[in-house]
């Protein structure tokens, strides 16, 4: 299953993660299934974090001039 998860886009992984959270919050899932779903959700969370980190690094690289100096001093979070 991990190989398939790694191939998901950020949006696909986030949607699956949101569905897992909804399932777990509903309380309508058996304990054994909840553990499996939780583990999958944890993998999806890591994939999303990695994809976001890579995107942030690409943006930061674009915001540097040819000498490696920042073009903008505004943080990305704002």
C-alpha cells in the first residue's frame, strides 16, 4: 500500500487523510480497523508534509537572485 500512497498527489493524499479523520471522528469504525486506518493516515500525513516541504523549498529557491540573496524579505507564511 505504501507504494501507492507515495504516488498520490498532494491533493489526493490530503483528501484521503481528511476521509480518514472523518471515519475516526465518527466513532463508527471497529477498533482493529481504526488502528489500520490510523496507520494509513499517519503515512498520508508524512507524504503531505514532505510534498509541502519540497514545494516550499522550490518557492524559496525562486525568491533568490543570481547571487543567492533574497529578493523579498517577507516570510512565506503571511
